C-alpha cells in the first residue's frame, strides 16, 4: 500500500505541475507534508535545499530521496517513475499535437495565464519555509540568511548552489 501512496504522491504533481520541476515542488510539498505527513516542513525544506545544490531535475531527485526514505529502494524507484511517467505518457501520445500547435496564440496565452499561479504557489511555499525558519532559529538569523543570500545572488551573481552550501555550513557550525 505504501508504494501506491508514493506513486500517487508524485504522479499527481507530475500531472498538475505545468511548467517543470519548480512548478511541481509546492504540489509535492502538499502531498508529502500535508496529505501523507511523511515529513515536516523543515525536513522538506532541507531536502529541497539539498536537491537544489545537486545537478539534475529537482522533482526526480526529491522523488527518489523521499521515496527511499518512505519505502526503501523500491519506494525510490516508484517515486522516480511516478514523477517522470506523466511527461513520458504525454510525450508519447500528445507529442505530435504539441509540436503542431506550439506557436498557436491560444497556447501562448494559456502559458501566460499559468505563470502567475505558479508564482503564487512558490510564494506560499516560500512563506511556509520562512515561517518555519523564523520559529526555529529566530528573526535575526533568518533575516541575516535572507539578506546575505539575496545580496550574493542579485549583486554578485553567485550560483545558488554555492549559497545553499554556505548556508548549510553556517547552520551546521553556528546554529
């Protein structure tokens, strides 16, 4: 039964996560944290940070790790398959039609309407992470990490993986 739950937890975000891995992360968080309760928000945010620091698609890395944590190696296989299955099925059956209409104004408008929804989902998830951090390490540590990270990304164009690694080291030694 756990493998069916793992499959559903990652298949549904795979279907509804229009726009790629980042768009499906809030949906995965909803399944893993809220629906099934396999992890806390803090644990999920740590896995997300670790997954972002590694190369490759974020959703499959998270599915493999979370699936392994919940159901061992078979759980990891089920999680990764459930993540890629929607795209694989759509590519096989709808690939030709998508190529035919990719320049259609209706398809382009559809994409424009979906983008704000993705932004809101990511914003809600970021707010949950911020709230969890605020409760865990306090406002000053949270504000310091947010401010320094923003400055390093926007001003100095440091790669986010390096900032995540730095935050992990900071948290490991100083918090």
